[in-house]
């Protein structure tokens, strides 16, 4: 078995233990393999090992990998910061966007989504770390943004996403995930049919699953350390 296949199996085992510890159904959390900066060959190794959903932070890099693996049935999720002047390729080529944090971006993605493709699946990114983070909408604006996004024809609102500040302390890891879960519950109570909480990465996926994550976004634990050089 390749190193990547081994790593995938280890991550899936961590997820299964966390799901069981939380008393949640076995299939209730999906693994998004974050392949940013990794070569195409590594994506193919992961796909050969059964991984079907990949996350990318840079539009052109993701589009190239999606094009090179077309026909394999892989799903491509955009998880990077979005600038409005760069939204078109994302709207055209990806299946999901996790980082919608303002209405202007949502409107552009909706207008730019090709009519021949299903609506773009989106999560609203919420800033649950306060001052520590620049991206994500403020928690008190999440409901209004979700209501506006839900009304856009080119988008299908699925849920919420957050990237909390990294911490090694399990209790400190859980607090922002718990906060995102509360906001999610409030928005569902207001009548929006959300089904996705995108939270948890290599170092804190257990804490995220304990707090209700339905998608964990894992890079390093699958593909190894990234080299940005
Ligand atoms: C890079 C990245 C990840 C993966 O992080 P790891 O710590 O390598 O698992 C997850 N989510 C987002 C938004 C990222 O940018």
C-alpha cells in the first residue's frame, strides 16, 4: 500500500473512533482530502485508494487537477479565500465552495454558475475566532447572509464552515466548533435546511467531530507537510 493509502486509512480510523465516541452514526462525517500544493500524482494515489472528494485553495491549481482527473467522478471543493474578481473560474469549475463570507461573492458565484451545471454547493464561512481571524462573516450576520444566499438560483446553501485558531488543547479546540454548531442550530431553527458543518483539520478533527462536524478537511495527515517554496 502507498504511504498516502496508509495515511488515508489512518485518518479514516481516527474519524471512526471520534464518531463512535460521540455516539454518532458511522457514515455521518465525510472526509475532504485537502490536496493544495500537492502534485497530481498524489491526488491520483488518493483516488486509487477510494478517496472521492478533494479540497483546493487556489482556483487554477484545483482546475488543473480536476481537468486531469475528469471522468473519475471526483468532487472538487474550493476552500480558499475568495476575491470577487477571481470568482468566475471557481463558479465554473468547482462542485462546492466552503468560503462564502459576504453577499457580493455569493451573488457573483450565483450569476457565474453555468446553467448546464447543478447549483454550486456552498457553505457560509463564519468567523468564530473573533479578532484572531480576518476571514468569515461575523456570527451575528450569519443568519441574514444565509437567508440571502439561500435565495440565489445558482447556489445551493448546505451549511457553515469555520477555520478556528489552531490550538493543542482539546478543550480550547472544541469551543469555537461548539460556537459554530450553535449558530448552525439557530439558522436551522429559523427554517433553513442546512445539513453541513465543515470544520476540523488534521490536528483537531476529533474535537470537530465531537461537536458535530459533517465534513472534516484534512491535508497534512493524508499528504504530509506542504512545501510552499
Ligand atoms: C490547508 C487547509 C486545510 C487542511 O489543513 P491540514 O492542517 O493540513 O489538515 C483545511 N482547511 C482549509 C481551509 C485549509 O486551507
